[in-house]
């Protein structure tokens, strides 16, 4: 049960408690008009502590709900995936598994290009909708001969996974220039 759902009922109960206490304090003076009590309790004496108590109780419930909420203790990547999808993306959680699967299937030279992957991940169309084939094929022709298959892999991953965060992380882990040796000068 979520504690954030209890904030509104607590506020309503506090309001009813305030109205009830005001009725207790103010009620006897109206009921018995001929005999005035010798001591009349001011409304502020009861009202202010009740208001302060209700505000503190509401803040306590909010903080308790925040501390119990499992999203509080998630990493930033998972929270971002949660905001993007409304639930935790399996691909964001299993980044290492996705990387391992790509390397097992396509070999150690497999790479993901961030730009095409991210662009196809952020498309607003539904799954299964036809992508812009003219755009994909024109970009495919522009790629160098050794990079064409990795371009298509990046398009496929972005189109199927639909997770820009995963595209960015996979492109960092499976960078296309990771096997290039940088010459060291003496």
C-alpha cells in the first residue's frame, strides 16, 4: 500500500478534527445562552496547536512515504528508464546481458553507433511500424564498407529496444573505435 495515498485522507481527518474541536469549544456557548461560562477558551489556543500538529503529521507521512518508496533507492539510470517508460525497462537493468549477447552472436568486433541507435529509439511511432527506409538506406550507403553492418545493427537495436539510455551505454561499451591502437610517440 502506498503511503502517498494516505496523505489526502490524513488531511481530511485533520480538518474534521479541527472542526470537531471548534464545535466543542464554541458549541456549549450557543447551546446554553442564558448561562455564560466564567472562562471562555479562545479558538487560537486550540486551533494553532492543532494546525501545527496536522502539518507536522502530514510532513511525517510524506517523508515516510518517500523513504519507503523503492524508487528512492534506485540508481539514476533506472529512475530515468522508469520515467521514460512508466516501468523499469528490462534492457536498462540488463545492460551487461545485452552487451554479452551481442558479443556472443556477432563476435568481438561488434559495435553500436550511438547516433542511429538513439535516433531510432526516440521515434514516437508504435512498435512494428515501418521505419523510414529511404533515410536508413541512404545513411547505409554513406557508411564505410566495414561499418555498414554495425550501422544496421545500431538501427535495429534502437528500433527494437526503444531505450535511448541503453543506446548510449551500449555505444560506450561497444564503441566502434575501441580496437584501434593509438601510436605512442617516444
